[in-house]
DNA sequence: GAATGTTTCCATCAAATGATGGAAAACTAT
DNA sequence: ATAGTTTTCCATCATTTGATGGAAACATTC
C-alpha cells in the first residue's frame, strides 16, 4: 500500500506541484480513505520528500544504464545515444522532469520541508555522457554545462502538452523534433569546442 | 492601486506559483485589506491572468530592444549580445522566468483560468536573435530551437538560488558562468551548423 | 455644502485543506 | 478459534482560503 501511494503521489505532485496537490486528491486516486494515507506516510511534506528522493534515485539508476550503453564509443556517438536514452526515459516519466523543475524555483509557504539534501548527480550525468573520467572532479563550469544539458531535456519533457499545442504537432513528431533539437544544440558545443577531456 | 497590486502579485505568483500564493499574501504585501484586492482585481485567477499577460508584454518589449541593438551585426556577435541582454534582463525579473516555466507544466485544480491565449513570441525571439528575417515564417523545427534557447536562459534564472548553493558560487560568479555556459552551448549550434538562414 | 461616485475596511461566510481519534475490519501467529 | 497486531474507515476538528456585503472613508462634481 505504501508503494501504491508513493506511485500515485509521484504523478500528482508532478502535475500539480506541492501546493496544488491535496492529500484528498492522492487518497482518491489510490482509492483509499485519507486517514490511510496519513497512517502510511504521515504529513504531506514527508510524502513529498519521499517522492522527490524516489525520482532522484530513478534518475541516478537511469544514468548508470546510459553509461553502460555508451561506454567505449566515440564522443559524438556517446552524446547522441545519451540524449536519446534520457529523452525517451523522461518522456515516459514526465513527473521526474516536472518535480525537478519545481524544485529549482517553486517556494512553499511554510518552513520548507523541501530543503532536504538530495543526492548529488551532476557527476553521474557528466560521467554518463562520457564527459569526464572521474565523477568526483567536476568543476563548477562543467557542472553548469551539465545542468544546461539536463535542463534542456527536462524542459521539453515537462512542457510537452503546452508545446504540442503551440507548435501544432502530434506527439510522435514532437518527440522526434525534441531529439533533433537537443542534438542540434548539444553536440556541436561539446564536440566542436574540444571541451571534452580525453578519456583515460 | 491596481498597478501596485499587479506588481506585488507578479513577484509572489512568480515565487510560489498559483496555488502556493494566497490572496492574503498579496494583500498583506501591498498593505491593504483583502477585499480591496478583490475590489480592484476580482477573482484570483483573473489577477493571475493579468500577471501572465503582463510579463509576456515585458518580454516582447525587451525582445524588441534586443533586436534594435544587434541589428546589422555578424551572426555570432548577434547571438552573444542577445544572450547577454536577455540574461541580464531576466535576472532582474526572475518572476518572468518562473511564471513562464510554471506555465509550461503546472496544472491547476479547477477549470483552468490559465488556458488563455498568450501572444505568440517565438517569432519575436528568432527575429531578435537575428535568425530569421521574417517573423511570420517560422517553421516548427526552428521554433523548437528558439524554445530550447529561451528555456535554457529561463532555467538558469529561475534556478539561481538552488544552483548557487549546489555550485557553491556567489551571485556574480554565477551570472558570469551562466552567460559563458549559454554561449558555449548556443553559439556553436547556430554558427557552425550553418543553421541560420541568410539575412535578406 | 450636498449629492454622487469610488475606494477601503471590518466582519464574516462557505468551502477546502491538513490532519486526527477511536472503532471496526483485516491480517497474522499460535 | 483466539489473541494480538496492523490497517482501514468514519466522523470530525482546527485552520486556512477564496470571496463577499455593507458601512465608513475618501474623492469628485456641481
């Protein structure tokens, strides 16, 4: 039951944000009484925290998968595949992108339950893209580049419904267009700028 | 009074989002009674709508300024200046970026007052970057590129507080790093890919 | 100054929201 | 089958939130 609640909470928090989500919405979606929700998860903020940690763990695991897949390939190929894989993955779980973006800037009205530490994944991202050989040594400027790359993907995933309408595309076209756009933007920067360190 | 309320509402909605913002928060910040707020602006959703339209108008005007400034320059120079100007502008008005991002994916719990039409500014963006000569002719793939560029800026602006901590930087370093990262990412894509159409 | 219109506030409402106590139901172990 | 434990629900609470009516205060016009 606890896991079912977490699963539903994840989706709803991802769509409506912390304040836009009521505990009753979650309970109703799961098909339980609201006190059952409190029985299993305690306060709303606790549940939200669990959700955020959950998505970060998912993201970390996926980055590991990406890395396995691109290991040993040429830089450009590595980036192409990384972008494809991350994009596909996130499109299937838009709440990850939404919750990530909410986390960057959405404030809450009370002592923030949201200021908990989240695992550092910048190094994982860089490593999974094959841009560093040692995850522990990432410089701030490289971190910013990683942020820009990941956020570019998150944005297209999160904004899908909005942008589909704006661009007058269907979903398939959109996903295809997203991938092309991301590669258009990202690959020249890293490949042509000679920004990638030599692999050990 | 009406304008004062709008100004304050803009900031608070930008930080807390629609559901995270209460009408009392706004009234208190302005220093008025809550019914005064309702007297001038009607329902909460109406005020939010006015705020969103307000920021879009601001953004449009700034894009016009950018265009004036870069007119006639070489592509690379145009993009550098456009990125600098837009970044500076948005850092002074983070609510624009926040509200824009909220709009892409944050759902509301009732018949959405948020689904109103907003002026189309993709053409303005492309034009202001000097990437098309006719704003009316933007193809979907070009629009996606514009989106990616603008969203990259919005993300760094919106995420400032979060990223400052993550990256262990002070504000000045951060802004500088943002500009460098954006140029690092954006310029190669457009300049080296030969993606920019010839200027008429 | 009076009449009229506008703005502001106080007091309040209905509904919503986060949350809980206690009892019943379900489950588990012997 | 019984006892003990866990889970679920109903009923409810305190507080918050969006919103309003009416009166007072203020501003404008003649």
